[in-house]
């Protein structure tokens, strides 16, 4: 059973457009992380959110943790080709899992065309 | 800065063969993890080691065994490979339970 549902699975947009990726669950998570992965490499952490309602910004990327700590979103403003990659959300401590184990969503493959 | 190093990067096996994936980290992290990544499935946890001397099953442990050799090294063994184990395997480590996961570059395994 996948505890974290990411949508959309695929996103193909033009440079300059805005986009939002969603990460939803029926479980409450103690924290949630977003990773970005490029082909042939391992995922790299973008952000960790821990408080319900928390909003964090990283340049053109805005991350939000839902008030109930069951969902999160990643919004990219004015996407650039360099944003192309696989985006993964990962929750800690959800669905009765131990605090140390992360549950990953299926990922969103983002392609930004010049 | 090596970080997390995995070997081999590529491997082709025949059904029934065995092999070990090696992982080493030089960040003095307590916890280490093995994940597999398949298209549309994200990353699924195979086994993890919260600290030296302990190992626990993750979501998909069947067909795998692990050894936490010391604080630096965590190996994953396939005793009798099956085509369903064709995947990209990632080793990861982190300092604390809610901290950042640092990943290796991955090992692409094909089982024929």
C-alpha cells in the first residue's frame, strides 16, 4: 500500500510557466521532505517541513505542509529547463511506521522545454 | 568528498545467481538504508540499519539479506536473483532519524 500519492506523475511544460506538484496521504506525518533526482544520480534533498501549515521558499520553489500534516505541495514559479528532473516527496513517521523510516511517493517527472 | 559510495554501478545476472551490492559512507552517519527504485513506484525501502549492529526489514525485504559490517559499510545480498529484482538500487545514510538522507549514485541491476 502506497501511503503517499503524488500527482501528477508526468508534467511537460514550457519555460516560464508555473506548476504545482501535490503529495497526499490519509496518514499524518511527523515531517515531510522533498527530493530532486537527475538521471543517473541519487535524490538530493530540497527541503524538510515539520510544522502543519509551514511554508518554505527556496528561490522559485515554494513548499507547503498541510495544516493536518497529511499533505504537501511544491510550487515552481517561472520554470526553467534546469528544473527538469524527478521530484519525490517523502514522509516520516506516517501510517504507524517508525520515526526513522521514510515513505516515498511515486515521483513526478518534470520536463521543462526551452 | 565521497559521501555515499556504491559498487558496482552496473551488473547483469542470470536467474538464480547471487551477488552482493556494497555501500560505504564516510560521513560518520548512524543510520543506513537500501532502497530500490522502479518506474512509477518511487523508492521502496528494502532494509535499513538504524545503528551499527542492528538491521530491520523495510517494505520489500523478500529475496534480500543485509549486513551492517561496521559503522561505515552496509551491504545488500541477493542469494538467488529473480527477474523481479531487476531495478536500480540506492544506498543512503543519515545522521538522525528526521534528517537529510544522503544517497549514493545507484546500482543498476538486470536479472535475465
